């Protein structure tokens, strides 16, 4: 019968030195996993479900800017800041709601603004100009995205009658005429 020490003599000693091929293969697996993980995060971030959630959150924040409801617990929202940018929050919500494929960096910035306690929306130590700059950056990214999508979208007859324009203040091009077959 073998003693306990004899059974565990191999523990801690490498049996073989790893070959360079095996080490490179492991690095390739990790790299592919990291890339796939980053792609999944981006996809979740710009998903329709997440965008709807952020739009509701932006609108609720804009609504709460003027209301001071009595709630249990501490109030963290800086009402004077949200009241100052209420129209901007609603505009960003509308742009995000209409965006088909928004820039992931813009969506990430909106999420950071809303859920991070160190964002200029919640932290009194951060200057209000950071809030204006963040909203300007997000709005510009969403408008740029909306403009590229609206150029490709033909106008409906109702839009043509009203003379609507896209984000670049260009008239929306009319929809191509379709032939009806008798």
C-alpha cells in the first residue's frame, strides 16, 4: 500500500514544459473570447430593448426635474441641473428612440450619465459645463446617425405636403412612384 506522501509527489511538479504552439493557441482562444465578449456587450448596449429602457429613463428624469415628490430615502438627483437641461434630455430621448443603429459610444455615454453617481447629473462637485458638454456630444452623435438614416428613407406623401426636412435641413426626397398593375 502506498503512503499518502507517495501518492502526491507529482503535485506541484510540471510533467512537461508547455510547447510554444500550445501557449500561442491559448492566447488565441483568449483573444477570440475577448473579442466575442466585446461584440456581445456592444450588441446588448445598442439593442432595441436597452434603447427603450434608456428613453424611458431620460423622460422620467426630465419629468422629475420639475417635480419634488416626497420619496423615502435620500434624493440624489440635482433638480436645478436637470431643470436646466430638461429640453435637452427630452430631445436626446426622441433622437435615441428614432435611431435605428445608434453609435455605441453615444449610447454608452447616455447610460453613464444616467446610472453613474459620479456623472454631472448627480454629483454636485462636477461642474455643470460637463453636463452640457456630455449632452452636446450625445446629441451630435445621434443627429449625425439620424441624418444618415433619414437621407436613405423616402418621404411619405404627408411629409411631402408638410415640407418636412431631415436633420441637415434638406428636404426629404419624395418616395419613388410605384406602378399599379390593372
